[in-house]
């Protein structure tokens, strides 16, 4: 159990604020969370399974004392490696022709090759009595980290303390490495000059990388960009709703406090304030009649809302965008037009209700 728990938490620390979370956040915009996490599980199992096998066979080729020394230095290296912000988004390089789950799985299996996570699994496996438990812990850590990435991106957005996550992860790795070095390095080499020189070099490297990461803090890193995308649709929806009442800024319904548009705007504003873009239950807005709004403005807002929703294939019933779309459909058509994943069928349903809707 120690080996399982150790690998689980080490992988979580390794990937906090790293490209795994960026990938998970990017994929969650396109696919359902269940498909993303299943893809992460399959891709990580393949990648880490190969790493665990390599780690096991290394112990047969290299003396265990040397492996332990390499492992200690590797953990310090992982800590330094963590103190950088990834500049690439590998999701864009992955083909979608295999479906959501295999797309995510292939991205994670290929994207993690040579990454510090895979190297960490190799390192842990070289010292493990039960490498399979190391594999279970590492894959579980990847799935949990990806789930946290989606949660953090949807709830915290651009306020995510990315640098803090990286600093905490780095400190944990370096601490593990130093403790391992203390137990591994032969006593004759643990002299004050050698130890002091090593620590001075290590501290200088850490300070240099922290300074670099502080410089990057003001820039839009991939992590912040991925999180920011989760805000974009809500802002567009608010802008489209504001156009409905432009011609008639205030109507009699506004005085009653039962205006549908005001209800929608308030819900979208609350979603941004609380950073919660999935609702617990269906909205039950007050419904004004179509006559209460300029017909052209209502139609234009509905078309724009439809386009905003359909730009993102991750159509969830409880998404605030879908809730807004459904409400506007009821206002305009008198009923909700179901969407089952096919844009062609959805457009066909709309045209059957109003043939010239898109003209």
C-alpha cells in the first residue's frame, strides 16, 4: 500500500499545473468529462505500463545502489523541471478520427513519452517490490489530476494560482530527492565542502527558475488560456442577450421583475461570479410572450446563442449555455428544439418549425 499511495501522490504533485491539466481542460471543452477521464485512464495505463516494465528490467542490469542514487538525483531534477511553464498544447496535434475516448487516450499516451511523469514511474518501479501497485497508483493519480484540472479550470478560471501549484510540487520533489541522497550517498562524500557546494548550486538553480516563472506570471500561459476558454461562451451569451432589449430598453414586464431576459442575464452573471458553469437542476425562468420583445432582436440573439453552443461539441444538459438556448427557443418557437449531437438534424428540426429562420 505504501508504494501505491506514494506513486499516487507523487504523480499528482508532478502534474499540478502541468500540461496534463491543460490537455484535460482543453478536451473537457469538446468532450464529456466521463470520456475525457476514460481516455486519460487508457492513455496513462499504456504509457506508465511501459515505464513500469522498463523500471523493473533496469534493476537487472544496474546495481541497486546506483539506481537509488540516480533516483534521488532524478527527484531533484523533477523538482527543477516542475518550475517551468509548458509552452505547447499537444491536443491540437491529435487527430479526431478515432472518436473522443481514443483521441484523448492517444494524446496522453504520446504526450507523456519522455515527460517527468513517465520518468517518475520508471524511477519508482526500479525500487518497488510491487511494480503493479506503482502502476495503479500512478494511473489513478493521472485521472485525479485531470479531473482536478477540469474542476479548477471551470471553477477558478484565470484566478488559478498556477505558480503556487508548481512551487509546492517542486518543493515536495526536491525534498524527497534530498532525503534520498542523504540515505544513499556514501559517508566519505558527505563532507561539509561537498554538501555546501551542492546546496549552493541547487539554491541558485531554484532561484533562477523562480525568477523566470515570476516573469512569465504576467503572460497568458497555456494553463490560463485553457481556463479562460471556459469563460468565453458565457460572455458571448451575455452580449447576445443584451441586444434583445436594445430597441425597447424597458417594457412593462421589466417593472414586474419577471422578465425572461433579465432572469437569463442574472443567471449567467452568477455563473461567472461563482465560476460554476454547470447547474444542479433545470432553470425555470419566467416566460414572457414573444410580443414582449423586438422579434428581430430575439431571433438574432437566438441564432447567435445556437452558434455559440454548437461551436463546442461538449453539449451537457446542465450547461448554462444550453439552458440559455432552451429558454430562447421556448420564447421564440413556443417549444424547445432537442439537440442529439447532429447539427444537421437539429437545423432540420428548426427549419421544419420555421422554414426561413436562417434567412
